[in-house]
C-alpha cells in the first residue's frame, strides 16, 4: 500500500517555532504493508525519534510527532490513491 506523509515542521532544535518558512510543510510517499510499517520505516529512514504515542485512525491513517536533528515535526499518514 502506498502512503502519503504530510510532514509539518513545528520547531527548531532550540524550541523556536518555524512558522512562515516555505519548507514548513513537505509531502513524501512511502510503500508499506501496514500503517505501523509505514510509520516505522519513515522514522527509521529519517533518523528520527517518536515523541509520545502514534495516534491511529480508521482507514489506515495515523498522526505522530517526531524529533529529527533539524527539529520537531508532526507527521500525518494517509493512504495514497493507487492510480
């Protein structure tokens, strides 16, 4: 299954908000068997650390907050169309 990941940059490593930055929102695609696999692969490949819990929703969707060397991000995973 293909997932689309919306990555929203929240803060830099000093905790300052990154509002107004053109790259504050990025979109990525990832192929995985399940939503758990998608989250795990994205975190592993990005060298990130999960903060808190992964919130899972019906329909193979999830929201998670992560920390990377460049700051803190919120990720939203949704199924992508199979076109």
